[in-house]
C-alpha cells in the first residue's frame, strides 16, 4: 500500500493534510488560525520563561571592579553589569518587565546627565561619597538608600569621594519597550543644575506636612531619596509591636506621601525586616520580584529551589512561583524588594496567593 493510499484511507490524516494546506494558503494573506495557539496565549495560570536566580555580591563585586579597568564611566555612559535572567539570556531582563543591573562609579568619575521615558530606581549597596542628582536635588548615596528617578527626570551621578560606589539599578524599560514608546535625551551639560539641597524632597514632602496648595493628583512620589537611616527604625518599631506578616516579615511599602500610592506608576518597592529565626509561610504573586539583601543572611526557597543569601546579594522570584523566606544568620535580616506590581494593579490583573 502506498502512503497516498494510506492517507486517503485515514480521514484523520486527510483532515490534518487539508488543514496544513489551508494554513499555508491563509498565511500568504497574513492570517493565522487562533485555534492552534489559543491555549498558549490565554493560559489558565501565569506562564513564564524566567527562572529563579541569585547573584552573590562577592562575585559581582569582583567582576564589577574588573569592569572599572576595562571601561571608564564616561566611555560606558553608565558602567553597569546587567543581571540577566538565565531563563531568557541576551535580553537584558531580570523579569519579563524589568531590567536590573549593578552600577559602579569610581572615585573622580561622573556619569553624565540624561533623561529617558523609562523610570529607574536605585538601591545603594556599597561605598560612600557618591551622589545622584535627580530633578535638581543632589542626593548623597548611602547603603540601603532607595532613590527614584521618574519618567523623564534628568539625572546624573558622580563620585567625588575616595572609594568605588556600587548600587542596584532597576528600570521599567521593558514595559516602555513593550509599548515601543521609548525616548531618551542627553544634555549638553555633563551635570545638571542643582537647586535643592541633599534630602530636600524627603523633608519637604514626607514628614507629615505638604507645601500648601500642592496638587493631590500625582502618579509618582515627589520624594527622591528614601534614606535607609530613616526607614530602618520604622521596621524596628513594627518588630517591637509584633506587626510581622507571616510571609513577608515586618514590612513597609515605599509610598507616595501625597496620596499613599506607589512611588512610580510602573514599579513598587518594599523593605522588610525578617526577625532572627524567622521562617516565613509560602507566598506567590503575579509580579516577578527582585530582592536585594540589605542586612543579614538566610535562605529563600523559590519553586522548590533553595537560594542562600547574604549582604548585597540579589535574587529574583518569577511570577507565580511560590517562595518562602527563612533567616539563618545570627541576627535580623532586611530585604529590599521591587516589582511591577503597581503596573499590574492599575490594570486590574495583579493576583496573589499561597
Ligand atoms: O543610571 O541612568 O542601569 O539610564 C540603565 C540605564 C542605569 C542610569 C542603568 C540608565 C541608568
Ligand atoms: Fe538613566
């Protein structure tokens, strides 16, 4: 029996064959059958190519300082090593929506002023004496400081000090690029004009009063730097009164003091104190989350895989992957975390579970 005869004898083969021919035919007119791809598009549960991963600071720091020999900040524009999710390498993504990198600025260097549609946050890891200037405020950078650079905010960094300074950058550029709406602009002046002193926006907007007549409608925080030295004592207060979430520990959300909303429309961040001996309950949510260790050590089990962390390590939990935190060190631990949760919440698609 020839193959042609067998195909004709089997109606199933016949249908497959004629379907394929039909698909080929309509492809020529830029049409495709939804029924072949529907289940992969409208998944019953979140699906992600991203993997849980961790970067040890000791190793990152070593490579980072080597980058200091390979390229100047001026040549690089920004001397950053991208934290690439191993589940999707080559895309400069730590989650599908977020970019993360470690930036190094050596003594005497400046990273010139520019602005872009993508918003950025910085979480300061190591070194003292550097600053970032954002929207006219020159902010000193100290360990654990959380600094925002909103959409189109002019920003430049510098290090007039004597030690290398490193921080974690997280940008929403893949959200902006998803919409293919990215603009960027470089200023002729290397440094922007500074007309607000260090800490001005925090003191002005985040201490219980607001400048009179300030509009209440804003989708971003006016505070440039949420200093660690002001945040950590709040965590200690929560711990003292037992306000400790079973999954997240004693946690604060960085808020816009005008309306309590997130610091940026696309990205939101938390700071959590996990008391010594803390063994968290499982948690998952649709926002893939980047964690950075401000203090202490522990282990986070993500999707069944243990990731041991210590100071300044960065790790990522992909969307809807279950994770549990545990403190293994001899003291409390403090975890910073950032995700695209505000973007998802404003679209009404954010979900959480156990
Ligand atoms: O510091 O301005 O990691 O524009 C990526 C893009 C840092 C920055 C990054 C940027 C910056
Ligand atoms: Fe930038």
